[in-house]
């Protein structure tokens, strides 16, 4: 009975300590500070936690503006024609889970509130690093089990919808005709993102392609891309091709720890998970990343169109430590309900088929 009482006491202490760490925001901060793409989303405030319940996330989309707007004089009639132009996208929640466990012998070796609290902090830090790596990878993930079929989010569709699925290389066989939110993009062409390739395998061609894509994404209301995420090689090519007098970086707190360069009004960074938007180089059609890239890509992102939805009370919140009757250990689950949402794909684009050997 004494052993059981001690276990219950330790579980209560661990649960209380874990809750304090969660409420402090330390877990969310650690996740955002570990990887460039996720950090940008977190620091730009693109996190929505107010969604409560529901089978799916409902997102309103505007595909045309109100056509009744016009100048008039005196007693001219004003157009009161009912307007369409608004539709709805439905996307499912992606469920993520992890666990923090402390064995009985670890409790024994760390008796006392201070010692067990320190041990728990180390365990949570280890788990948080895993969360950060996984979520940043999944933001760029595309899982195409067969090269002849349309792609979907990774892990059999269980992962969040990745950026390459919202911003597709339209002419690529691995990212063509993937319909998000049950909207047929072959018919509803307003739902398409922008895409372009360099005009030539030269610095001049690369810069021309970047300018065109940026301007295409900037057309109409909603602003311009403010973030360009590239693979490392493409980032270095762009950096090498810039004139020293025109090279400059964004000096903001969101960039601390991550190298960045400015292109027009956008911040440009690189992430090791940014894929080749065109070429599926592996046998199962999964888009390649890192050193396996056949060609490079740059994703022009308007962050005002992107949000990472996080379910209320499912924002990496610990569920409380429990000790099973048949195990000398205490475990707490950490759960997150997430989904990446883009409500205006045409304000985003991808420059793909960037030759990795450009040097002139």
C-alpha cells in the first residue's frame, strides 16, 4: 500500500509540474524556435486556437468580388443583383500524439520535488525537440504512394496538409490535379496557385522567373508574398548571383538563428525539408528533399493566407501522468489536433525546375 501511495503522490507531482510548463508556453516556444518554417508561422501569429469541436474545419473562400460596385449619379439605380462568389472548404483535423515516460528507477534515483521536477523538464525538452522536428518535416511533406496517383498528406493521409499540396508545381506529374477541400481545381481555376520555371539556367533566368512569380502572386487584393522558402542549394544559388551592393537581410527577431536574404519585400530563407516540387526521384514517388534533390524549388508564400489551426485544449497539452498496474513507470500523453489552412492559394506560388549547377 505504501508503494501505491508513493506512486500516486509522484504522479500528482509530475502532472502538476507538467501543467505548469505547458501553461508557461515553453513547449510552444521551443517548437517554434527549432525550425525556420514553423518559427515563421508562430512568430507571425498564424496560429488559431479558438476552433472548438466539429468533425472537420470549415473555411470560407471568396472566389470573386462583388460585381454590383459602380459609380452613379443622382437618382441612378444601384445594382442589387444577388452575388455568388463565396464557397466553403472542409478539411479534416490531423491528430498528433507523443508521450513522456519516467520509469520507477528514475523516480527512485531522483527523489525529492526539485530532482523529479528537473528530470521531468529534461524529458519534456527531449519530447519537444521531437515535436519540432516532426511538425516542420510534415509542413513540407507529400506522400504519393504511387507516381501515377494524386498525392496526399503523409502517413497515409493522417499528417497535416503540407505546403507543397497547397502550393503545387502544376505541371509536375506528382503534384497535378490534387483537389484540396473537395474543390475541383481543373474546373475551379480560381483555386489554383501560381507556378513558374526559370527562363533559363542562368542567374538572369532565375531572377526573371522570381520576379514574374512574385508579380503573379501580387496581382489583385491581398498583398504580395512576404516569405520565400527555398531548399539550401537554391538559396545559395540566389545568394551567389546577387550583387554585393544589393544583398541585404531582414533584421527582425523572427530571423534570429536562421539566415535570410531579402527579395523585393519578401524575406527569403532556406529549410532542409523544402522538396523538389517537380521531380519524384524515389521509386514510390515521394518528393525528394535535401541532398537527394534533382532540381531546386522556391515557395513564394503570402503568410496572410496561411494559418495553422490548433484545437482548443489540444495544443500539446499533457493529459496527466498515470502508472499502469503492470508497469514500473509513469506516462503522460501529449496531444495536438492540428491542420494547415490556406484560404487563398492564388496568392501563393512555386518556382521549380531550378538547375542546381547555375553559376553564370
